[in-house]
């Protein structure tokens, strides 16, 4: 492939608890190219070195030499947008000045962002909520993340706003820490359930003749997801709720049930008008569009 070096080429690195995906935008346009690497292989040594290697490998494969990198982090980033404070699904990154260290390894500037923020920005540019504001986005994946796009841009709070997967939902026992929403409603929970019932994760919601107890567990998970989304909606009173992530894209996932349960869980004042709930439309491409928008600011 031809080697294209340009100041307008951005590498986008989506770091997840299961995989790391690398894609590119050139002159503001997403490139039809992506590479995916298992996160597990980055845990075997120095994680920043491993990330630099996968970005370099993807760049070689694409024939592109990015002038900058936008990397997502599935967790808490400090207000310096450099230090990873906490990421439950990739704890090896915690405490690392990931932007600075990765930039040093790659020789180009690196900007960090929360993964849900990048997804929401991308959907606001070219996806399901294009040209909308007052949007609450909730992504149900390995963990649960959210972001809010208001008239003045992304809501940041004191730094790491809307990490709703970490909301405590039950009183702790025996002096332990309270369990979080992610404990009952995330992809990690589905993985455990699939293992317990010896069903492939991808087939959980589509399993024919599944034991009643499995159906009850799945029903409870959908309720917990609805309550988590409704809680955030009650706090922010959005005009639009955007829902995305790998869970709602699973085969036979009950999207309409989720919508109804969100409505049933909201204060009455928030359901006087029909809920505007939309499903993320761009998939991985949302992160690319979001990175382009972020780089232009």
C-alpha cells in the first residue's frame, strides 16, 4: 500500500477491556481500514509499549503515517487528560501518564478521551443524533459508560462525570464496598452468566429452550440496564437518549423491552412527552468521526 504521510492523518485507538481497535481518518474522512488486537496480549508486558506496537503495526498495514493519535480509555482520566486514574477492565494502565508516554513512544502528539465521549461526538456529527444537543449517551458493553452533550459541549463535571457504571446500587454487607451498577448490568456479567449456563455469550438472548432460571437472570439484567439509564436521565433531563454498545447489538437483545422499562422507571414529568430514544448507528466509525471533531477543536 502506498505510504501516505500527512498532517491531516489521525490514528484512532479504541482501548477496551476485551480488544484494542486501531483505525484512521485522513483529511477529516474515516478510512475504510481497521485492525483489532486482543487486550490480553498488552497485559503480558509493558502496556504502553504494547499499545505503541499495535499502532505502529496498524500504520504499516494501512500505509498511513499519522501525525497525531486520539486514544480512548474505558475508565477514569484525570483532569490533565493524561493520567489514567482507574479502569476496571484494564487495570495495568492505572497511574500511567498514558498520553505523555505513548506520545514519547510514537513520536507524535497523543490526546486521550473517554470512549463514550468519542462515540457520542461521532454520532452527533454523522450518526443517530446528528445536529442534536442535550443528548445523554449510554453505552452498554464490557462495562457501562455514559456522556452528555449539552449546548456548550460535553459535560465534564469535576473531571470524570457520568461514570454511571460505578454508581453504587446496593447497601454493602459486612463492611464491604457497595456493589456497582456494572455488577448487575454489564457485559462482564453476561460473560459470567454464559459460563455458568454453558451458552455462547453471543447466543444468550437467542438461546432456544433456555432454562427458566437463565431467562430470569437475563430479564433482571435488562431491568438493571433500564434503571441505570433512567437514573442518568432523571439527573440530566435530556431531550434525546442515545443507546449503544455491544450488548444492545447482540442477537435477539430485547430493545423494545429496554425502552419500555426506561419509560416505566422515569419520573412522570419526563414521560409526559414521548421519549426520544435512539440507537447508535455508526458502530466503530463513530469513534473516527468523533476524533476528527475533537482534533478540530
